[in-house]
C-alpha cells in the first residue's frame, strides 16, 4: 500500500503492515533470475509512462508499478516482492510474475492473471520490449528506496487479505522461489527464456596476469638485489676503495703501498697462516722465520683472520698480489662498516656515507698505509652495528624490543672475534670497549629494574646469544693471547716500558697536523711535522672538514642533546688517551691502563687510539648531515614551484664531496725487490746475508717459495739470538762463524752480491773456503755456501 493517495504522482510507496521484508537469498534451481523478471515487468509498462507519475487505467501510478518490478534487479539493496509459485495447473505453466505484471494491448492491469497464472503472451511481450523501460524501472526503483509496494485501486483490506495468502497473493512456494531468484549465479528461466547469468559480464573482466616464467622471476629477483641499499653501499665502498688507493691495483704483483718493509712482513704473515693451516695446523705459531726460535709467529700482530686468503696462490708474487687486494678490501670494509653503524644508529644515507668516508680516509690514516693491521679496522664498526641491530637499539630511536633478533647478535660477536684475530694492536682496545659496554648495559638494566620495578624486555634467546657470542669472543682472545704470553716468558726484554711509550706519544699539535701522504695538507704542514719527534705516528689530523661537521653536529643534529654530549666526551677522552704520556704524563689516562690492564703494556703507539676519536667524530658529523638533508627535503617539498628541489638535494652531497677530497693521498708505491734465483731452490735451514731489520723482511717474503726455515726475521722486537747471529756472521766465511751456524742447525748461507757494498763481505765474498769444509757455488747474483 502507499502512503499517499492513489493516482497522485507524488505518492511514495512504503511497506504495508503485512508486507514482509526478506533478505536476498541465492537462487534456487529452475527459478527465474532477477534480470528475467525485470525484463517481464518492465516490458508491461510503456516507456512514456514508466518515468512519470500519471495514473494507469486501474488507478495505479506508473512509478509505483515500475518500482515493484525494478526492485528484483537489485537483490543487494531492494526488498523482494511477492511472486507466484511455479506449480503447473490445467496444463498451463505459471510464470513467476508479481502483481501489476500482466499486460494486455500495452496497458498495465491491476492484480494478477486468473488463477495466479500469467498469459503466455505476457512472456513473449516481455522478451521483446525495449531496454529503455528496464532502465527507467531500475531508476524508479532506486529512487523509491528499494522498497516494494502493493498498490491497488480497490479496497485496501481486500488487498491486505490477498497479500496474506489468497490465490492471487504471495504463496510460500513463491516466497522461496523469490528468495532463490535474488541470488547470484547462472539460473535458467522457466519456459523458453534464454539463460541469463554472470557470463554476460565476463567480457568486461580484466584479463588475468600471465604467470611469470622462472627466468623472469630470477631476473626480477636479481634486479631487486642490485638496487637494494646494501648492495649499492657495498659496490660504492668497493669502487671508492679502488679509486682512493690507486695505483695499488695498477701493478698489484710488483708494487706495495708506502714502502716495501712492513708490507713485505705482512704479506708473508698472510701467506704463512694460509699455508700452514692447510699443511700442518699444529705448527701455526712455530713459523719458518727466526729459526730456531719458538712461537716466532707471535713476535708481531699476525693478521690471522686473513688466513683464508693466504690459502690461495704461492710464492712472493702471489703474496704481494694478495696483500694489495686485501689492502683495498680493508678500506672498503671500513667504509661499509662505518656506514652500517651510522645507519643503525639512525643517520640518513648521505650522513652515513659521510661517516663511512670520514672514518676510512681520515688524513692521519694515510701515514699508516704500510700497516695493514691498523687499516683493517672495518670489523669494529660493523660488529657494533650488528650488535646494536640484534638488540633493537639505535641512538636516534632508543630501545625498540620488537626489533630484537638474536641472529644479528651472533653475527656481531663473530665479526668482533674475527676483528680480534687480525691483531691486538687495535683489537685489544676494542675488546676493552666491548667489555665496558656490556658492563654499562647490565648496570643500566638492573638500575631500571630497581627504580621502576620492571626491567626492559630482553628475552631468553637474546641472553643466550650474548652469552654464547661473548664466550666465543673471549675464547678467541684467550687462544690468541697464549702465544704472546709464551713469547713474554721466553723474551722478557720484549716488554714495553713507559719510556718506550713516551717516545711515540704525540703532542696536542699532532691533532691538527697532516702526514706527508696527504695530497691537500701534506705540503702545507711540512714545518709542523718537522717539530714532531716521530712524525709517522704523531700526525693525527682526522680532517678539518670532519672537525667542522662534528662541531656543527653539536648544535644541529638528529641526535638528542644528551647523546651529542656523550659523543663529545668520548672524543675528548679518546684524544687524551691517544696522547699517551703527553697528557699530564698519562697519570690519569694511559699509565693506569699500562700498569693494570692485561695486555695493554704491549701497545707501543698510543696515537693509534685516534681510530676511536675518528669514529666518534664521524658519528657527530653524520647526525649533522642527516639533519641538514632532512631539512632540505622539507624545504624542497614546500617550495612552489618545486624546481629548486633537485639543486637543494644535490647541495647535500657537498659534505660528502669535501670529506672525500680531504682523504686524497700521494702514497708512493715502490717496486718490491725481486726474489733472488738462489732462494728459489735453497734448502733450509738457511741464513741470508746481509741481515738487518729491513732486509730480513724481504727475506721473509722470498721464503714463501716453499717456506724453508730461515734464520732471518723482522718484527716489533729482535730476539737476542738473532742479534748474536748477525754479530758473529760479520766475519763469514771463517771457522768461528761456520761452527756457530752449524751449532744452530744452519745448513745453507746465501750471500747477496747486490747488498754487500760497504760491508765486510765486500772483501771476503770471493775468498776460498776449501779449508773450512764447506762448498761455494755462484747462483746468478748470489753466492751459495753449503755448510
């Protein structure tokens, strides 16, 4: 029934009191679809009357009649109307039509066909009507709110009674069919109607994406890997290392950076560790040099962590090639490690890049180009970054328990142990720093627990990782320390004294003095270097650009104020320690550690602690540059038009460019002395003359052809027995020297003609030896004596 008067165009249909509102249900099998019923109903109403409110012959408005038929086309929003049951009667098939759905001569009649059936002509007319009536019916139905109304011109009570269950009303079976018809899916209509369903919309569905092949998936994976931040950072660090150390890789088999003394020793160290671990691991610390000394491999830092590289190749040329490759890779690892640490602490990409370059290519490190064990410091920031990542901690964001991951903790301790295996020169301060960090973290943990009654989330797995990793680190350190303790017992004179430390302690002026290898400041600081007692270990300039960026980071930074203050305190404290005995005689800094900290008395050069000062300055600079880039990004986003944006962002690269330029070097790359032909076939144990600290390091490198036992050797100290050999052999060949060498077990002596100028052997090299019971043989530019 309607809320208005019949025959008015403004009547708004509302559900009658007895009308039932039923939810849409899936269509039953054999029931006509909503589209079929809509077509049948809409075809009974002329297009001219469908969209108007004019009354039809029986008094029913066209809009109400249209709405009654249109509601079935929108089962999701419209109310289902009454429908006839599909049971046959008098051999006539009933069509599922609602009231006002029959048509005769194009006019709408009130009620339903006699006996609840619909004439066949209604079905046929319904199938042939224009779709314009359908559209109009749908629009009217939507305008009426989707409700369905039974509107009759007769008595309303009679209509209600018919609705309640008369033959011309809605029956239970019809209700079920109507519910089923409101569902989705392809359902056949009764009679000769054409199947209508979702198939008609398949043409409008987008085509499914083709399944990628294995090759395309692999290509995409490789592409994602290549553009990943850490891939780009690694490749950038490698490329920068090659450029900044050039021409190291220009002639990598024949030249060494800075000089050919200490690099020759370290090239031998890598070759020996790789060779002996494959051949006879138990003899690792009993090297083929300094014969017949014991624990000779522990006479200096060993670079044992590079042993896997030493397993590749053999001979002096391969040893030089290996050294040069590791020299370049050490720079790349230091850059990547400092970058990773700055990123983990919260710096942006450009700020982290400044930290990486500033840490690796600080001018003071150019003076250490001949000390690979000092340049191999990348494991320090990398291990700290991994440990911080595993514990979910960053300087910028604080402690985030949800980011904890014990795998990173294990990796961090492994890298720390590997760094320690490269040598105690920089590994020992690192070990003390880790111990202090663990102690401070434990104190803060329990202090917060006592203060607040609850401790920060930590986790059992993380605790296990720290315990296992810490034990591994400590175990590696202990195993590495045992041979050095043995050397100290056998050679107590090898221990350092405070006097030794004073010789290498730099003054405060060293922090603003660059080494001669600096391309930018080397020539300008020549006078300042001349005033230093031992300038190779006292020119400690980390870079004026780094100083400036770090100073700016104290006032403008992404780090919190308290963190900036702590970083500044760290810079000042490490500088004081790097001055050794020059800072109030070291009474409050270096001397207590020297006297009480195990192993600290073996550190000869306090200036190398400048490594920690540089790292802290780099982190301060990273905070400043990150704040700058963030601000530039905000300004570029706010500017209209945005064309200055790219130029502003390009300007943020200026700090990185300046730090890189200040790290340029003029490091020489001398040619390594060629191995004498006599040493390629000489049998050990042997002695090569002349013998001194510098020449013996070449002999060590030459001995990589087969590793025969040699008396020669060069290290941080000289054993007294080697001093005796050098003194006695000054008169070789004579009976005294021959007998002494035979007592040591020496069987071969090689005298190099090219090195005897100005020595006693310049006269005796051609003397007869038949009376001494030895043989003499000329081999190229050397004389070989067999005892």
